[in-house]
């Protein structure tokens, strides 16, 4: 694993990279939730399972968290910082493997909003926050309509809501789980890897 600092237009970000032996089946870059970090249980579960399946995983800490702030930066700043980091990571590969972007909650939203511009092959959304708690009229469902193959994993008790499946967007609902998706880490990791494998982005 390597930890590197990467310059962005809004301050330094940090990338935690787990490389695999040989050429990776894919490059999976994940962002954290609004007030959390890259060691969240769901991100760690996906990291473990994906690395075991031949996927290089990078977990990115946004500049506002590196600076010690919990309140997230505005969406435009999050997107710009994320874009700068992903470009820098991809540049490190003479022949880049398929790029899959994603994250949990706020990080999933950032990944969706920037996926097309980054040329992502796929998106993994953990606990996508469909709407603010108690405000279903403030839907963010449009952010999922990127045209990029997308896996959404949400708990059926998530107060932020559960998106509906749509063309190109597969939704897996975890019974009894809330926004943290901490109930079954191994099952979560296997679910994500099976989706990656089904798209040719993870080893058999």
C-alpha cells in the first residue's frame, strides 16, 4: 500500500493505494462520505474484496478532510479536486486499465457527476443519498443517469432513501441495513466484486 499526497485546485488530497501483482483487471478509485473518511467499513470491505480479485484500489481523501474540516466543500470544489486526483492517478499507468470510480454517500455523488468527463467504464455507489432525510421531494436521482454502467448498494433502512433501478443502473438493496452499510462487510465486498467480474473488471 502506498499513501501519496496529490495537489488539487483546492489544496492537497491524499490517495491510499493498494496495488495488485501484475497488471490489474481494473483501477477502482473510491471517495468517502461527507463527514467521514476512507476507513469507513463499507469502503474497507470493498477494498479487501476487490484487491483479492486483482483490482487495484485507491481511496481518496478530499482536501477539506485533509485540512481537518468535517463540513464538506461545495460540490464544484469536490468535483474539481476529485477530477484532478483521478487524472494524476491514471497518468501513472502507461496503459491504464479500465477505470471504475465510486465511493460512499457524498463520494458516490461526486463519482457520478464526474464519471463521463473522466471516461470511467463503471461506477460503484455505496449508500447513494437519494434525498436528504425526511425530504424525498429533494431527489438526486438524476445524478445516477450518466449512461455509465452503475452499481448502487443501499440499505433498506437508509434514511437518505433508496434509488430505483433504471437502464444501466443496477440497485442492490441490503436488508436491515442503514446508511453505514456495516451489517455484512464480507457480503458487501462479494456483491461488488461479482458486479465487477460480470463486466470483465475483476479476475475470476
